[in-house]
C-alpha cells in the first residue's frame, strides 16, 4: 500500500462516501424489521415499497443515532433538515425513488481524526445525511436471471461524506478504520462489513502538485479494508497511465473486482440534476430541538481519541499504544480493568499494554475472537503480570502460564505456576553453585568476556538459564556472574 505523498510525480486525492447502516430494530420509515439474513422478501412492507395509500413515518432511533454521530465528530446538528426524493430506475428500487436528504442534511461539517504514521491526522466532513437503503439484486442460483430481494429496502443509513482531504491509499484505509471504530464505539452501527453494514465508496483523482483537482472516478461498495487499499492503488496507477498517454479521465462510477485486483467502469456518473431531487411531500421537515441535542450530548460515552489522550497523559502510554488500547470499547474496558488490578501490585500500565498488543491480540486474531470472548480474564492477566513483576516467574514462564489460562486448564495463576514448577530459583546459595559450575565448564566464554566481548557474557547467562531449566532469575544470575568475573 502506498504511503508516500507522490505517486510517479502525481498527488493522489481521495474523498469518501460511507454508508453506515444504523442499528435500529425497525426500518427508517416503517415498522418492518431490519434483521439480517431473513428469507428473501419477507421483511419489506407496503411502506418500504411506497405502495399507493401508504405514508412514511420517521424512526426516532435513526435520528437519535445521527445526532450522536454529529456530536462525536464536532458537527453542527441542523435544527431543521429536509427529506428529499432522489429519482432513479433500478430493479432493486421498484418505487423509483430513494428517500434521502439533499440540500439540508441533518449533520453538517465536523471532522474525524486518527493516528497516521505516529501523527494525528484530521479529515474534514462535509455532511452526514439520513437515507433509506434500496433492495438487493441476487445473481447466484437464478440460471441467467436476476433475483430481487427487497428485505433491505427502507433500512436506515447514515451517509457520511468527507472533503477530498486524503492523500494516499494508506491514509484512506486509516480513515475508514477510524470511522468504522467510531460508529461501532457509539453503537450506531454493528460495523459488519461482510453483511454490508458499513460500505465505503472512494472518490479518487490524481493531479500534478499545485494543479487544480483532477477528474474523479468513484469506486463503489468496497466491503473490506484490504479491498479498499488495493482498489485505490490500482485506480491511481490506471489514471496515471491514462494521463501519461495523453488521454483524459472521464468522470465515472467503477467497481472493484477483488479476484483480478482491477477496477472497471460500471456507468458514467449521473449528475445531481439527473436525479430530479425535490422535497418529499409525504415527510415534514425534521425538527430537532436543542434540548434533544443536549440529552444526546449528555449520554455520549468518552470518545476513543479523547480516551487515547487520557491514557497517554495518565498512564504514560506512547501514542501508538494508546490508539491500540482504544481500538474498541470492550478492548479499552479490558485494558482499564487489567491496568487497575495490575497497578495494585506495582505493575506499570505499559506492561499491561504490551501484553495486550502481544500475547492477547496475537491469540485473539489467530482464532478470530473478539476481546469479549477472551478466555483469559483481565483479573487473571493482571495476577500473572504481578507474578512476573515480583520475580516469582520469568517472562518466559509467564507465557506458559498464559497458555494454560487460555486453554482453560485453571484460573488460579499461583496454582498454575506451582503445578508446572515454574517458580524462579530464589535460593541464592543453589544458584551460586550453578554459576560456578557454568564458569568452570565454559572457560572459552570466560576468556572471551575478559578480552572484552560482551556477547560472551550473554552466552554465560544463557548457560545458567539452561542449567536451571529457565528457573533462575536472569537479573540475579547476571549479577552473580558479574561478581564472580569482576
Ligand atoms: P456527488 O454529489 O457527485 O456525490 P460530491 O461533491 O458530493 O459529489 O463529492 C462526493 C465525494 O467526492 C466527496 O467525498 C468529495 O470529497 C469527493 N471528491 C470531490 N471531488 C473530488 C476530486 N476531484 N478527487 C477526489 N475526490 C473528490
Ligand atoms: Mg454523493
């Protein structure tokens, strides 16, 4: 993935339109359920299809979530916004218009910030508006025909639009991840990308530095962060190739094919006037009283970037670690619980963070588990780190105990340490005898050390650890060795 500001002498310019499906139980304008995975065409009602004689009624939960989002990104919440009809014909939209917001969206401005290459980056938002989803075309299992599933019709979406502020595919992926983490953190959206709950459209153009913005092409429906990065990289090379051949870029909507890694044109882009937007006569303006906004503000949880700042300040974590600890609300809660319990035993917060980024994440990722399903509790992790801190076990032994905890072989850290005989040697006399034996057997390393080779010393420490089957305290062994050699 590309992180450099220029590609073959061109500046890359990217703006995002993201559709986050709002986690309401019912549709945006009807009482039909939004649950994923029901048999086709069992969850769209007459209102979702705008059959004659029906009227849409706005779902309060969808508005609540839009307000929450707007507050979290520092946007203006419009006291009055308007629903509009956006007209187009497509088989999965039998009513031939989508209810959306056009001229006056509910959320205006704001920004999303994230860490990129150790630097705080901020992307400006243009707007976020409420709209309904369309149905879905099904191409598999219909023998050359296309099936239509209207279950998704009327599902509430928040479309979040950025300014063209992003400058590389890597930055674009970081933005998408940060936005995803934010909407999940705020519990507005379940974030399930396979099920289409979070869909990104990337608008990409290139230009020579200092030139006006180039013509963009919009890559539709990128449903994984990996596809997103690959699609942008491919598209950038394609556009530069064309420009270098002296050809112009035409504005278009393109699709990314993960199998070939290529983008291809789907249709030339519609202009806004093609949609014949007009205010939906069935829906009054959406009025949001200041009291409602204040209620939502009061209910807002601490936000991930704010929490990361607090962990840097209060726990002394580096920015990267703080960002990792705040990757999700449950992850952050686990970290804080483990940190509090570990602190009592004098274990630094950084040690807790290291283990969470190391052992804990490694295993969760390997088994595709979320932190909620972590078999090792925060209390057990803290108890384990306390035993390393007080010298009872080595780091190496701690990983074995962690394995045992993970495998459910027990919950009591001290019992697991004893059952496995992992206590470090604390008997100084016994360790001295072993040190003397190692020195006697490794005359060559001793001579090398005396000749100024530091590596030889490490080799001797290694021999002591080996002779004690890893139960010596490495610091104590080093000290004894130095005393004998000094
Ligand atoms: P439309 O109304 O056709 O969707 P918008 O002006 O709303 O167009 O822009 C859609 C998205 O495209 C926004 O995220 C915007 O930042 C981005 N965008 C606009 N111009 C460019 C450009 N030249 N290069 C890359 N992205 C762009
Ligand atoms: Mg748009």
